[in-house]
C-alpha cells in the first residue's frame, strides 16, 4: 500500500469533470498511465500516430545523448516506487510495461522541448514544428492534470543525459515552451514543481507581490458586488500600468479605484484554469489555493456580459473569444462543484473594501439611482424626457405667474 505523502497527479473528481469533460482529456498526445487505455485498438487514430512519433523521438534522444538506454532504465527502476506514489490511484501496469511507458513519454517530452529550444535547427525537419496548431495542441495536452509525469523524473533523465550542461535547466526550458499556453505566467519559478500543471500554477504565483508565503489567518467571503454595480456606485477600474504584473496582484485604493492586471481570455483559457483549479482542489490546503481565490473573486465581479464589458472597456480583460456572454459563462462555470475557498488576508481586505465602498450610503443610492433610471437606452430616454417635461411645466408655471403681474 502506497502512502499519500507524494501524491500529486489526480483523477479529476466526477462532479468536477462533468462540467466540461473535454477540458481534462488529451486531444492529441497521452502522457502517463491515465489515458493509455483509450488509445488501445484505435488504429489510424491521431493517438496511434503520436505513439509512433514518440518512439522516433526516443531514438533521436538516445542518439543525441549517446547515453546507453540501460542507464535510463536503471534510473527509472530505482525510482519506480516513488513514481507510482505520485499517482493518486493504483497503477495496474506491471513493472516492465510501466517503466517502458515512462521512458518513452519522458524522452518524447524532453526531445520535443529541446527541438523547440533550437527551433532554427529543426525548422522544416520536424513534423510537429511544421504546424503551429499541432505544437499548440501538444502543449495544451501537456498541462492537463491527468496527463502528467512527475517533474523529478523528467529532470533526472535530462540531467543524466547531460543536457543541463549544454542547454538551460529543464525547469527553464519547460517554462519557455509551456508559457505560450499560460495566462499570467510571467516568470519561471525558482523551485521545481510537482508536474507541468503545477508549473503553470507556480509560474503565476511566484511573481506575485501580494500572495502571502506563510498564511496565518484566512477568512470567508460569500459575496462581492459585480463590476457593473461597483461602477454605478462610482468605483473606478484601472488596468495595471506594468504589462508583466502578476495576474493575482489586484489592489484597491481608498480613492475608490480597483487596479487589476491584464487578463487575456481565449478559447484555451478554460482548459488552462480548470486544470489548475482542480489541482488546487485535490492537492492543496485552503490557505495555498491562490489561483482559486483569484478566480472566485473574478466570478464575483462577473455575472453578466455587462460586467465583462466593464472590464473590457477598462482594458483589464482582452477578449479574444469575441463574445462577452461566452466569457461570462466560462468564468461563472469555472468554480462549479469546487469547495468555497477562504481568502488570504490581502484578498479578504480587498473584497471587504469593495463591499464597503458599494454599501456606503452615498455610493449605494447613487448606484440605485443610475440602475433605476440610466442603465438602458430606453430608461435614459424616458428619464431625459421626463426631466424635460418637468422643466417645461415649471417654465410654463413661472410664465403664468409672471403674466399675472
């Protein structure tokens, strides 16, 4: 029986998976044991083609390193128990099949990253690098929580092959490739992650100025007013002046200004965030789930496409999906069936300040007035017409009184 101390690669819980099964399922390349069964018997499928390509990459990697394959096999045999303990379910493969799978998948990933790093040498020669869509799909599959190898396995094979003497560290070379599918990934973390899903997560968190490294107290927030409600109350939204600002670093000033870093939203954003959220849900304690906390606050701010447009108009959200309603739906569904997080001190203070700003009587009545009389073109037109009519009536009354004298 394996312990829980090393578990970090999880099956997505059914209640979470049902929201969007495709967001957790590899579409081109399967890595590790969880999705191997779905490839069996699929002749001529894209997965079958990728399995053949993996073997070619393995041979190319062995030729590149000149290290005997037995050296890699011996290393994996010594690590087998550790590797198995990283998976949160029992792996039924026998030792030979399991280690063969790990070796092929690991060498495929390392060789692919090396070719990306030396793109000019492989341009026009590598079948993956010939097609941008294929390369992006592989990177997308590599960040899925169920599609992982332990990072230490990849790192050790990379170092045994001597690649760290000729190229950057495996951590840096991995980040350089996968940052292209990241959102808010601004810097390479200094410590090795658990796997690539965790790499995407830590590459965001490591550059934050406000995510506490040691959390002493966390508090719950059940509600924050939406972006459109806050704007109607007079809150100003401002995009962070630094384009490389960490995605998590939202700030509130006493002058009634909420400053937020740019968030690019594309068709792949849901896959990216869902897998990080699920990893935080399965692996981390409530005081370290910083991405979850950020996305819950974003969900508070966005209820409808009107709220999305407030953030788009202020250049906080860059909507590559084109449809504001799709963005609202995606954000609202991200945290479905996840445990409600408690917030670190910075996020709790920010949410409390936003609610306090709206609930200030002067701001609240201003918001109610704008919502009731000026939130649609028809209401604006009817309000203006009523005001004009009132003024004309007042003028007519004054003229009638003057005429009496």
